[in-house]
C-alpha cells in the first residue's frame, strides 16, 4: 500500500504543492465541486501521478470524516495539504466562517487523529490575517483551543461583531494560525507535524476574482508597492511547502510562514501604511 496524500482544494496552489511532494503516493484530490477535483486529478494523472478525485465539503464534519475513511483504506495518511477556501469577494460572512475558519479547524482536528507517524501537513492561510490588529491573549487562546464545533459560538465570531466579509476573512486566517499552533501539540503526540503558510497575492483564478472585485485597486496597489514589486506564483508557495513537508523540515512544526513579497512589512513600516 502506498502512503496517502490528501489535497483539499483543487486550486493552483494546492496542485503546485502536490506536484512537488506527491511522487510515489496515492493522492486524493478533494473539492466541493466534483468537476474541479476530476479535472485536477486528470491533470495529475497525465503527468504520471497516482491521483483520484473525491467530492468533499470542508464545512461538513461528516463529509470530511467520509473522506478520511476513504483515504485510510488506500494506505497510511502521511501528508495533508489544505488549500481549500473562499475569498472575501466570493462569499458571505457566514460562508467564510463556515469554510475558512470552522472547516480548517475541524479538518486539522480530525486529520490529527489519524495522521501516520512521520506525517506532515500544511494549511494555506493568508497574509490578510497578519493585518488584523492584536485580539488579546484570551481571544487567541480561545481561537486556538476551543473545540471546532464550538468555535462559531465565540463572541468575537458572532455576526454582529463582524464588520464585513474582509473582516471575517481576516479573523478566519488569524484563527488558522492559532489552530496550527495548538494542533501541532496534538499531531506531535503521533510523531507528525503541521504548519501553515500565509501567502500574499498569488496569481490564481481566485486572485483574479479579487482583482476584478470591489477591492481590486487595493490589491493591485499592494503588490505594486510591496518590496518584491509583483504578485507571486503558486510554484513559489510550493517551494516553501516542499521544505515543510519533507524531512528537511523535520524540526519545524506549529509555525506560520508569511510569503507575501514583503507586503505586510510595507503595510506596517513602508509606503502601504494606511496613514502614509
């Protein structure tokens, strides 16, 4: 039986990571839209990978559990890449919280129960969470440790306390980072590791939606005035993920890696400062 890699989300970042790390593994590509998963699996198979498609809803525990059960039938699950999510221009506050926040927390929680010794995972967060002001130690601890099914009951996540979809997205991404820290402890008991990557503006279909959305001018200005002076590519995120998922990253767990071309640095200390 081959080791199994689960890729949740059939987008370009996830596929770039799968191409770097999926050789010799049974790869399950899961997406809420089966046609997206099938298309991605076909691309991978045509490049020589052993890939199958599954329909799965990140916001549903039953759906995630069914996916993990199928994965375990193929072999030991040694790798998780969570690249699923929605953006502020694509979804409502409620959907962002259900998918990006609750769904990610629940997926890490459940995968941490079955991940094989020596396994590793990466979840894709966002630079956006790094622009959210500090929430305080008590809120951070609640985001990290509250059981996933109780998360959306926290005061900070109640709809009346969320200004708009961008605020919801930032809260979700801040929560992702805190959950990774807490889950690293649980995964460590099984001899496994989990980290997150917070990309900046990466050219994908989702990013193009943002460029054409209500905050398009803001994002274009952000990558134009960040130190790198350009948006990133999925393969640049895969470069980092490859390290984190390999034995070369064996001392790295519970960490978040900001890969945004310096946009966050410019937001706080450069020409992108809101009061500049």
